[in-house]
C-alpha cells in the first residue's frame, strides 16, 4: 500500500498517524484510543 504524500492533505490521516506511532513506539505498544470530551457546556 502506498500513501499519496506528494500532495498536501491527501494521505489518510488515521493510517499515517498509526504508521508514525508504530515506527516510534514499536508494535508492542498499543495505539491509543480516541480521546473523548465528556464535559458539559453550561452557558
């Protein structure tokens, strides 16, 4: 599989982030889950 890196913002962001994560942390460290914002807005 090849990512389109020759154009700005064409590569799949999720896949690129996972590639970078595993290249730095290794495959033994799980990719973090998406953070959730559970705060309630009070106006």
